[in-house]
C-alpha cells in the first residue's frame, strides 16, 4: 500500500480505469461530478447516479466531449429509494455490463449545524437515511454484481467530523462515524473472501456547495477544488489499490 502522502499525490497511469464500470452517486455536482469526469478521462464507463437529472445530463454531455466511453444516467433519490429500487439498479447493471468494478458512495447531505439539544428529529432522520441507510442498502443490493468483477472497489465517503466528535455537526458527524464503522465491519467480513474491497475516503475541506453551506463566511478560494483531490479517488477506484481493504484514506492534508 502507498503511504498517506503518496496516495494524495498519486499519479494515475494513462487508461488506469480502461474497461472498468464505475457507479458514482451524487455525480451531478461537487466532488461526485469531478470524480465522474476524472474516471471517464481515465477510461471508465461511468454510471452517473443522482437525483437532479438536469445536472447529470450536463456531466453526461461533458463526458461525451472527452470522446471516451459513453456514460449512463441513472436517476435515483437516496432519500426515497426502497430496497426494490436498489435491486432494480443491480439488475440493470447486470443486464447491461454483467458486473460492477467500482462503487463510489459520494452523495450526502449536511443537515443542520446546530447543537444536538436543539436538533430537529425530521432532519436527523433524513441525514441518517441519505448518509447511512441508503449507502448500506445500495451496497448490499449491488454486492452480487460487484462480486462478478475480478477487482471490485467500494468507496464510502467519510469526513474529519466522523473521526473525532465536534460541536454542532449533529446528525452529519454521527452519520460519518457510522460510515467509518460500516466500512470497518464490512471490510473485515470480506477480508480474504473474494474480489471485493471496501474503504472510506475523506475528501477534506473542498470547494463545493456543501462546504459553502457549512462555512458560509469562508473564502472558497482558500480551499482545494474537487478536481485537485482526485488522485486519491483514482487510486482507490483503480486496481493499484487492489490490496487495500478496510482503510480510511485522506484525499488531502487539510
Ligand atoms: P455537494 O453538496 O456539492 O454534492 C452532494 C451531491 O450529493 C450532489 O450531487 C447531490 O445531488 C447529491 N445528493 C444529495 N442528496 C441526495 C439524494 N437524496 N439522492 C441522491 N443524490 C443526492 O457536496 P460535496 O461534493 O461537497 O460532498 C460529497 C461528499 O463528500 C459528501 O458525502 C460529503 O459529506 C463529503 N465531504 C465533503 C467535504 C467538503 O469539504 N466538500 C468534506 C468532507 C466530506 P443534487 O446536486 O441533485 O442535490
């Protein structure tokens, strides 16, 4: 495995993801959009999953301009999706590709930045649904198609506030702690069994809508762009990390 510093500065070989089929949630905006474009540039066929079709269509068009593998749009709302919706997704992937080589569980929501004493129950439920339960359900439903890959990588998205509890991060912080625990548990269960590995990535402070919502007074230009943190994503999604399982990886030093 590469060192933490080497992962952050990973130089992806040309065509790293050639012929890999990669599903990215929240692919229409922010980090997910940058990941979709980076994966397409590296040769992957990208399934653009998300809830706002107009945004997914824009990413679709940008990928077409790269003259690489044609992506696929798969609209799904993680807040409302049921088990059957995830199974339909698995069937669609199986029918079209016969496998899934990587799953980037990137979509997430922030919820309220307020003390837990005042936290609203409905927001709590929504954040835990989108950031934890939906991630679990999707991964569980897609496991049979992941198992058909010779080298499948599942990447959950964590956060610094999911490693050390911090005031006012509410359900979001709790949800990211849950993601860290889910990754450790699942990875331990899969260790040595087959070709599926599960890790977490922490993007670190990145210039996106979510970051601006969390830190409205911050100068966005002081932050890394989503494109700048892609080396670690490409490392985890490609085969150079095939021996890495159960790790929580930082995409930048901040
Ligand atoms: P953005 O808010 O910019 O993007 C979030 C993406 O998730 C959007 O594409 C959004 O879709 C999608 N999404 C939200 N809710 C749903 C839903 N119910 N169903 C389907 N898709 C949904 O956030 P970032 O790009 O900043 O965050 C990406 C990930 O990185 C998140 O998991 C976040 O927690 C994590 N993270 C981000 C950090 C940062 O500094 N930016 C730091 C640490 C972690 P739509 O555009 O349609 O709303």
